[in-house]
C-alpha cells in the first residue's frame, strides 16, 4: 500500500513481511513540511528509494534489512534535514550504509557509527545491511581451516584463486559460477583425512544437496540451525 489516501506523519511497520518496491506515491497526501517518521525496516522491499521523496523536507525513514539497491544522489545532496539533520553531515550513509558495508542499525547516525567494510569472504549486497553474510568461498575456507585442510589426503585447488567449483570434492550448479556466489550442490570429502569440528556455516549453503564427510574424524555442531 502507498498510504496515499492518508495524512500520516508517523508510520511504523517494521518486520511485517512487506514486499515489492516502494511506490513513488507513498504518503503523497502527507504535509511535506511536517516532520515525517517512517519505519519500514526488516521487510522484503526491493529496488530504489523513489527520487520523488525529495518532496519531503524533514523525513526520517528507516529501511535497513531490506533489499534496497540504490539511493538517488539528489536525496543525499539536498535533503539536509532528513534523518534529524544527519544527511547534511554524513550524506547517503545517514540513510543507509552502502553495499559491502554494515553496522548494527544499517545507517550512520553518529561519528561512532561508521558503516564498516565487510570482512573477507563475506558480503552485504544491498544498502542498509546490519550484518555481512558468509560467501560460499568463505564457508569452504572455514571448513578447510577448521578440519586441518593442509593435512587432508587430497586438497587439490583448495584455498587457491581458482573457482571453488574446481576445488577437490566440490560440485556446483553449472548455471551459477560467478566469483562469489557459486551455488554449491555437493561436498564429497569421504575418506579424506578431515579432523576437527565442521563449521555450522556449512548449512548456510542453501543449494547444498549432498554432504558426504563419512569416514573422517569430524564432529558436527547443529546448534543454531533452523
């Protein structure tokens, strides 16, 4: 809904499974001179923040943890009273942290709340991330380090710069072989000298259809999986 038939100046619909793009007519009947506060965070919204929102002079809009792909530059340059005046100080970061960065709220609201770069082998593909997710390469790197990969019987190509789909025992979906988002479908490392604890992050590989670690000396931790 665009709530265009209302005169709302406060709207809080966080974590309500809202989906789709934000309509340019959103709150179009609201007094543009009023202080407007909108919380749309932690939903399933996609796309860009409409440039038509420049009509609002004093807007505090919270959009973290969605799939926002762009912020029109004019919203960061001229809407100096947005986000309690923080846009004047911090630019677009005051609205949402850019892709590949994150912080605990998804935007910069003070000098101490910098949008931090994602650690190695993690990504934050959208604006407004509150965490970075481990990439498939990162998951396999964790598996290698936590099960003494250097001592495996066969570890061909592991930890190399080659596509992870070429690493020994790894099979990928043939249609998805990008550098960071290969869809791993099978991990087959039986009888391969693994020892230690398999990281629970391995269950974040949503395309994984087969995991064969039989006849190794490994432990699996299922805590937090669900």
